[in-house]
């Protein structure tokens, strides 16, 4: 959520930023509601001052025995009380309407973000590793998985419909090994604290993470209990310190969490229907930072470096792509994607998005910090990034480490997590 004072002071700058983001938001309506809210506050405060003065005058009149005048003034004060109640009710309606409209305003891009209408204007910042060459035609992961019997699409669809699958034997083992590897490196070497959060949250938690109301159509919801199934651990991690004031000594807070994630994938209808790239249920290890405002962009670079380290240890060729304004998303002020080359699918596969959300989530979730014990609280900055998604990383490993005979070499760093297994030759 943007600071309403900033919108009020710089409306044209906000509108220009929205044009760069290739989106729109009800800025004029928000400003009109803000003007009405301030007018109501001013009118209400004036009436309260009049009522307070009148109450004191009534006491004086009563002491002086001027009961008739006191009674008349009481009636006047009663009428003022009714006016105040009406104004307060209108104020609540105006504030609610203003808050609802502000929830549709995206974060503003950092000045360094490349300007462009869509993903074709994203910028490759750097690339690591050389895409592997094969003396045979490399297969996509869906063919590899079925041939080896480690991915069962047919039975996944039988149970749950399209975009579901079953992992068997070494397939399930590889999936679990990736998760354990990501967590161990994150906790033991990168300095993150592991969190096991709820996988279902209430609606307000989704709003605080800036996933509602914007992405309502892509979420799973249990209406009876008001439980929303998370699409990423970013949601509960944002809410972990909701409505709290931290001390500067606590910052930065670095958390990592492995969770299932649930998304409807409505926006990707007709795209990537084969394989396990876009599915309704997947698992991901998420990195999350809470920092001071002045250190958040340095933290973003470190967040990206932590995700890159995992890819390098797996010896997977990847590139870092900076998102342009038109592909930045709703909450990020600056974002990098990490993409791994997948020779079977013949594409650069996004495996991580690392974002500096600045104070956008913190304002919704009311997460603040104090630089000194009695200092005025300030909003923190929050950052998030995949570190990494197990399903998409399975695609990357399978396609890059496949052999002519259809087997898959297990990357060295994963072998301790798979009982020393060096090659996947089947589900067993």
C-alpha cells in the first residue's frame, strides 16, 4: 500500500508511474475520498470543540442558577452530539471506501527499473555456466518422467484432474532431496531461520501480503472457515510480525520456509499444459527478509546471490533477468528473475523471482521498527524470493542431467540426500 500523503502530494508522479507499469488505478477517486475524509475530520473536530466548550458553559450556568439557559444549551449540545455521530458514520464509510480503492494501487517502480511495456523489454543482467551440449536429442521432462516411471501424469489426472501428477520412487526422492538441500544451505550457510508456518490463513493475512484483492480469482478458498490456501510462504511470513514494532537491533530478519503452494493457474490457461511447470499444487522453499529502508536494495542483491549459489552448486546454467516496468508485478519495486536453461523443453525456465517490496506490505501489515527506544516507529522494508521451487528444479535437473540411455545423473550435492544414489534409472 502506498502512503496516502505521497499520493496526495505527487498525484501526477503516481499516475506517470502507473503508465510505466502498463496498468491503472483509481487515483482520482482516492484523492476525492481523501479530500472528503479530511473535510469530515475537520468538521467533526470543530463540533467536538464546540461540545466541549458547551459542556463547560453548562457547568458554569448551573452554578450560577441559570437553569433555563443551561437546559437550552444542553439541547444544543445533544443536537451537536447527533451531528457528530452522523459525521463519524460517514467518516467510517469514506475511510472504508478509500482503503478498498487503495488496495488496488500497485507499488511504484524504483527509478533504476528498465521502462518497457512487457517481458520483451526485460534485461539480462548476467549469465553463468554454458548450456550443455548433447550427442543425442534431449527429451523434455514429461517424456523422461514417464519413461522412467518417476512421474505418473495419468493417475494424477485420474484423482484430481488436469495439472496434477504423482511422483514415484526416485522421482519423489529427488523432489524431497532438492527441498532438504535448499533448506540446509539456507539455514546452515546463508544464515536464515527456518520457519514452519500455517498453509491456510484468514483473508486479512492475504490482504496484508498484497495478494488480495488483486489475485482473488487465482486462489483457493474455504468459505466456511474463511481459510485461504497460500500460493507462497511469502504470505504467512509477511504476517508473522504483523502489528508489531521491532527494534533496529532485530534487523535484518532472514527467514526461510518450505510449504506447499496452491494456485488456480487461471491466468495461464492454455499455456504449458504438459509436464509439471504450471500446476495447481507444488512445493517451494521461500526466502524472506525484513530490513531497514536504507539497506533493502543491498539486501535484494544478497537475496539474489543466495538463490544463485544454489544453482551454481547444482551446476545448472542460468541467467539473471531484471524485470522491466511492464513485467514487474503488483507489489515489487524492483525484481529479478533467475532462469535455468532446460534443453529438453528448449526454454529458459524461471525458477526464482526475487523482489524488494519496500514498505508496500509493511504498511498493510503494520510492521514497524524503532531506531532508538523512544524514536518514532518507521515502516520496515520486506523482500522475498524463491530459494527454490522443488518442482521446477526437478525439471531443470532432469533435463540437464539426462543421458543417452534415458537415465538421469543425480547432481553430486544431492546424493547425500538420496542415500548415495548416483543415477536414476527408474522409479525404484
